[in-house]
């Protein structure tokens, strides 16, 4: 039996497992079963806390999507795990190792949690893209969407700027599935549709690769603000971003090129997973269906 935490950041929801003392072997079918919102627990990402031997890091966090694929970054998930462990340890800071690198997290005086997501990846080979191309404006279109920017934040993002991110013709529910698999993105991509509310605020909707539409996406929010700054849509180096589940604040620091994300976190509930044969049988049946 393994305890879990169900957490979310602006509705971007996670199942968190701490396997530092008791390692858990998870195959793709079991991850998919846990992520199923009807038969399992349900999540946008599954976050696994593991030990680390990396100097300067407190833990390693592994990230899985509901389809069982592994992700390299999850900004809101990092903030949630940071909040959980800082509360347990009585600290106001923690360093979390991910495939993205070591991410420094802090609890602010207002209770919000910040994570340093590191510098954005702006060269085509780092996003990555399938060919050498300027990442500022890509030759991609889908319906009314065209000319997106590409930004890597440990995972790839394809960001479209439109007049109204909430308009039905630009809905990520409709256009996201095809764009996720665009051949220019060899590792698939997250898809963002954003509009300018004012000079310091963006409205954003997100299709996450391997997950679908989510109420928020931390790395996608970071990527969108970076793209907006590069394209001169916002004057400064920071912006608030209104996502379906709330509001996140992003700063792209000039002094070190790092992107800082700040927002709320919430613990929804806790529970236990019993690793018995019935779970594996159910997972295998669902995978074969």
C-alpha cells in the first residue's frame, strides 16, 4: 500500500507518490489506469518523488502524463511538490531535480509558491524541432491559427497568438490533437492559444501533449510569456496569465535569462493505493480494450 496526495495548481491536477523509502515499479498500463478519471484516480500528471544523488538537490521528481509517457518538466507540479515537502520539513525553500535540471522553489510571504524554471530554450535543436528554422514564427497553420512561436521549457511548446483565446474557432479542444503531432515537433508538442488582455496580462488556453486540455500548464504559461516578450506584445519582462483554472505570474529575468513562475497550490485530498493483483489486472484489461 502506498499513500498518495492529490494536489493542484490553478486546477492543473496531480497525483503525488513519495517512493523514497518504498520504490514502486510502474508500467505504462498502470500509469494509464491511475490517470483514468473514471476507473482510477485521475490526473494531468503523475509525480513521483525519488531520492537524488545530485549535489544541490533535495529530491528527484519524475513526471508522467496520463497516456503513460514521461515528461521532462511540469511547472505547476514542481510547485505542488515543493509546497508539500516544504510544509513537511518546515522550510521555505527546496531544490527539486527534474529532467529539466535542478529547480529552485520558494514559499513567498503571501503563501504563494515560486519556481525557477531556468532559461527558455529558443534554438530549434533545443526545443526540439525537426529542422533548422527560426523559432519566433513557424510555418504552421490549422484553421484560423497560424504563425506560432516555439519555445522549449524542458518540453516543447507551440504558441499561437490570436484576438480571442476563448473564441470557438480557436478552441484547443478541436485544433490541439492534430497540432500535438505536427511533424515539425519530433517529440510532439504542447499547444497554447493566447490573447492579449492588456499590456501586462494574457489569456491562455492549453492542450498538453499526452493529457489534452488542462485548466493550467505551468511550463506552457512560462513559454507563452517568453514568446509574447520576444514578439513585442508586452512591454516589460513579466506578465500575469489567466488560465482556465486561475492566474499565474511569470517573470523572464534579464539578469540571468531565467523564467520564474509564481502561483497558488492546493492539497485536495490524500489516499492509499493498494498494489494488489486486481489493479494490474484492471490496468491490463483497460489497456487491451
